[in-house]
C-alpha cells in the first residue's frame, strides 16, 4: 500500500504523462467555463477529482497547464475579476441552505394562495346565486324552516 506522499507523487507523474499525450484539440474538447473540466482531467489521469485540489504539486501543475493553454489561445484569457477571485478561497455562505428552503416555501405558499383565491371567487359566485334564490323564495312566501 502506497503512502499518501507516494500516491501524490504517482498522481503527479500520471498527470505529466497524460498532459504529454494530449493535443490542443483534446484540451479544447474538455474545456469548461474557461478552464479544463476537472472531472475529465481526473479520468484521464486516473486519479480522484479531489486529488486535483488536495495535492499541491498537482494543483500547481494543472494551473500551469491552463496558463500555457491560455497563452496559446486554446483556453480563453482570464478576466481581471477572475484573476483576483482565483487567488482567494471562496467564502462559505451559511445562509444559502436557508435561502433555498425559504424560496421553496414562498413558491409553495404562492401556489396555495392562488388556489385559495380561485376557490373564494367560486364560493362568492355560488353565494350570490343562492342569495338571489333566497330572496325570491322569501318574496313568494316559501321560507324554509
């Protein structure tokens, strides 16, 4: 069984071999949102997708590859905001789950509200019709007991 460091080195070597066997067209086919698709890279290398982010040497090699591909025009250039954002880690939003639940709840309540408004309209029209019938019966002297 290989240790973590040995496995990391094996993954880096596998990445370098994979990179050497790829053409610019191959890279274009796995481009996704201005970067290489991490899932496809991991499949090609034969490692887990998490290795691409957790292995510092592999992460650095992938970033260098993407930068070379940008210089060659295979991948689009990074915008200024993307350059700034790539350096800092993403901030965790602990309210995202709550917002999602609230959004679902609001849409459910809105649908229920529309249904209830339709039901009220239907009942009001029935009440109006039966009110007229009641009036007619009372004028004719046929009041039910």
